[in-house]
C-alpha cells in the first residue's frame, strides 16, 4: 500500500484533490488469532492510513478506510458488490471521517 501511495501522491498533490481509500477486513480493528497475519498487517495499514488522513487533509486529499467485516457477499445486502461500490463512491464523494464500517458498526 505504501508503494501505491508513494506512486500516486505526487499526482494528487499536483491536482490539488483526490481520495486514497484503504479497504480492510474486520481484523483491522478487531485482532483475531485465527487471522494473525492480517490482524498485524491491517493494524499497521490502519495506522498509516490515519496518519495520511491527518497529514493530507490540509492539501484537500481525503484518506479513508472502509472496514468490511465478514467479507464480501454472503447474503447480507450491505456486503454485496453493488452496495459496496456505492459505499466506496460515497466515501470519495462525501469525504467524511477516516473509518467507515460496512453494516454501521461504530468506529
């Protein structure tokens, strides 16, 4: 993720706007020994994203994180691809806070 940000950030800064979106599973905020690798990696990515969110806001670059607990699909309407696409678009369009949970869990 850091390599992607380093690659794209200069263009966003030149443009004077944009969105960087981190998409993670629930272990990003609720560590789970069954998925230790992602729990550790996502925690680091979450911290990196939040630092970028705070640092880049004055440059009109929005950094956000979408947490998708329990994966994509599975019968929950909020987790279906079309609903997730709308959520992702709204994060870019509305430029709210840093972290959003699919399904409305509090940050």
